[in-house]
C-alpha cells in the first residue's frame, strides 16, 4: 500500500525526466491523473507517476500523507516531520529506478501533497532532492530557514481558496525571495481549492519558459549565453 502509484506515462526508451505527483488529503493516485496526462503530452520522454499517500484518511474515503484530526500549526509541523523520511525515500527510490538525478526530477503536489513536497525540499538542505517543485494550493508547515539551493519553486494558488488561504503562498514567495531562492508565484483570481484549465496552462508555461536562476548564474560566471527554455 505504501508504494502504490499510478504510472501515467512510461516512455518507450530511457526516461529523460522524472515527474512525480502527490495528491491532497482524502484522494488517491487517480486524483492528479489529468495533471499527469497533460504533462505527459508536453514531455513525451518523461516518466510520469502519481503516488498514493500511505495512510487511509480519517473518513476512510481516501488517503492522506499525515493525519489532520486535531491539527494546528504546531501539530502539523510534528506530523509532517514524522512522515518526511519515508516520503523522501520514495522519491529517491524512483530516482534510483529511473537512473535520473535531482536535476531531472520534478515534484508536483496539490494541497497536503504540496505541503509534503515543499517540506521535503526544504529539509534536504545541501542534499538537493529535485530540480523543480510545483506547489498547487499548498503551503509550508514551517517557512524554511535557508533557500533550497539547486531547486526552482513554482507556487500556484487560487485567490478564492477556502481551504488553504492564498496568503500562505504570498508569504512564502516573499520569504523565499528574501532568502535568495529561485521562486515564481502566481495567484489565480476566482479559483478555489482546485486545479482548472487555467492552472494547467500556466503551469506548463512556467515549466517551459522559466530558466532556472542557477543556470543564469552559471552562464554569467562562464560568460556564455544561458540555456534556454526550462525543458531539461
């Protein structure tokens, strides 16, 4: 059960990119299948997988990465921390199986799945976990103390979200920028706690066009034009 995943796309040849999706509480690995299918069309050489959270949720209708009963800010930090080692190990296992490293890894989380992904990258420190991370309607359990070097963060949030307020994304973006992190944040007017066609369009645009800060800096040091796109 802990390792259940939906393979949305497995390329015929060796995968050049690893895309892992993490659903929200009360859902399962099929919840983000449409997101995975959209990304698969954009990246035909990527292995795209949607992972199921390891625990059944409190209502028994889906799964969760950590329990939400009696949750508050302090308890959330504790519960996320307890789940992080196994969460990170699942990512590392997929990297080992595909032979792909952090630079070729994209983590995409929605709601509780975004919390886990953000915290995993934050706690990795100098040991980079993924080259890019996408938070959809998510937040940090605790804002990071240092920038996640080697990782570009894309934060997308609906302004009408009644589950996780978009202000958490605004606060995180300002905090990350002050740390010197490579972060792009978008707040979508009228969108609630969900993912619609506009979010997917914007997500693809960001992934396709944003050149990571680390690539720009490396190019500046070498005095050569930076790599284009964001399609690595």
